């Protein structure tokens, strides 16, 4: 726009200068010619010259305008091209930003998924470890219970064996004491088959008889007294010294013995 204005101003100035030149020529012509009035058409000539000069000055202006238009067109095309280039670059930049955003979002998603997967694996491993620990504890408890039951069964079996052994030993000692009493017994005339008396014999570990009493009578005083005297006559059962202390304390510290001779006749 500035270049076009400059050309327009130049054209106006050129026309104005040509007009002044024509006016000067006309005035000079009048001062040297015949003073007799003549008819001429200075205004016509001036107008024509001005018109011609105006036409002459318009052609370069049009050319300049064309040059300006072409220049402006090139500038506009250049600006348009630059705008298109910037638009393409901006679009490419936006696509790159969007791609980077999507890639980052996808990477973040993968990270979250991986973190969640690891968390689930850790929870699963922890759950399995807890289950394994519980199973191990339960297995150990069952094994312990089984061992306790086995130990209890062995203990009971041992107790039964010991009890049976003690019973056999006790019966053996009782038979021995009964046999000794029968050997030292003097049968009274009134004794009859079926008579039996229950005696309480108090002993010490050496087998010494401390005391003997009748707990349950046979109904025959002579029979009862003869059994008591037989025990007192023995005085000591020396075989008891070899008896285990526990067995003695359990069964022979105070021994209840039923005296029932087998060789009694009717």
C-alpha cells in the first residue's frame, strides 16, 4: 500500500508540474505577441495537455500497480505458504504431542498393570505361603497328636505290662506267704473244709511281721486263732527283702490275706 501511494503522489506531482509549465509558456507567449486580441483556446490546449500528461503518467502507475499487485500477490502467496507450512508444522507438532501423550498413557497403563500383576503375584505367594504354613502346622499338630497317642498307647501298654507283672509278682509272693502259713499252721480239731479267715498282716520291707489281726472271721474261733498263731510263729518272711519297693508299698505294707487251707476234710 505504501508503494502504491508513492506512485500516486508522484503522478499527481508530475501533472501539477506540467500544468505550471504550460501556464508559464502561455504567459510568455502573450507578452511577446501582437497586442491585438486574438481568439485562442488556451484552456482547451491546457486541458488537452493536462489530459495527455495525465494519461502518460497513468501508464507507469498502472505498471507500478501491476508490479505492486504481483509483489503483493507473491507476498500473499509466500505468507499463505508460510501459514500453510506453520499450520502443517503445528499439526505435526500436535500429532507428535498426541502420540507422545498416548505413548506415555500406554506406558503408564503398562506400569500400572505390571505393578498390579506383581502385587497380585505377591498376594498369591503370600497366600500360598500362609496356606503352606497352616498345612505344615496342621501336619505337625497331627503328627504330634499321633505321636502323643502312640506314646499314650505305649505308656498304657507298659502300665498294663507292669501291672500284670506286678500282679504276677504279688500273687507269687502271696502264694509264698500262704504256703509258709500253711506249713506253720496247726490244725484245730474243729476245722472243717470250706472254713476261711481273712487276716490283716502288717509288715516292714525286711519281711518282719509287725502285727496280725483278724478282719473277717471264719465263724470258728479255734480256726481263726490257729491261723493268727501260724503267722506269728513265722515272724519274718525274709523273701520280701528282694521285692521291689514300689510293689511292697502298694501291696505288702498291709497285706490282706485269706487263709483257706486246701487239705481240710469234712
